[in-house]
C-alpha cells in the first residue's frame, strides 16, 4: 500500500511519473499565457491579439515545443498538447474572424467571434492550470 503523504501528487493513474522540472515548465507556460491575456486586459491590445502575438505567448509555445519530448509518457504531455492546441486553434479562429471582418456584413459576426474566442482562451488557460495543479491530465 502506498503512502499518500509521500506519493507523487503529479503522477496520474496509468502514466509515467512526471519530473518536477517538467511540471514547473508546464506551470511556466500557463503563467506566460496568463501574462499574455493580462497584457490584453490591461493594455491597449485585445486579449486575443495579445495572447497570439505577444512575446509571452510566443515564448510559451516555443518552450512547449522544446520541452515536449521530456514530457512524453507522463500526464504533463497532455498539458503540453492542450497548450499548443489552444494557441494554434486560437490563431485559426482569429484568421476566420478577420476574414469575416473584411466584409461589412461580417463585421458583427467577427466581433462576436472575437468575444467568444476571448472567453474560450481564458477558459482553456484556467482549466488547464487547475488540472495541472491537481496533478490530472487534460482530456484529448
């Protein structure tokens, strides 16, 4: 029987144990993405624009790709996938909203799209960070 006090809080059932450094990296990436969102909230940029084109988020995606092999086989791998997909899908949806904004008729739809995308990005960062804190993998 394992001792719950001394067991690894970051090992999910059925996955390899995650090293503390890779968990710290995942926390750093969530923090960088959160900083990108905060800059959008507090600055003149939009939240989504700051998330996609701000230095913190770009650094976060680079860190994700560089450290991804070290997370392989652990629950943190799912967090890296979650973080990378959040960035690229946000970029895809921004492209779609910008395409809609080209037409005068599509501007209201694009504005609603940007608003929904902002909420989605905030949700993905918060949900992922909370599950990482609890030592749980992200769903696919």
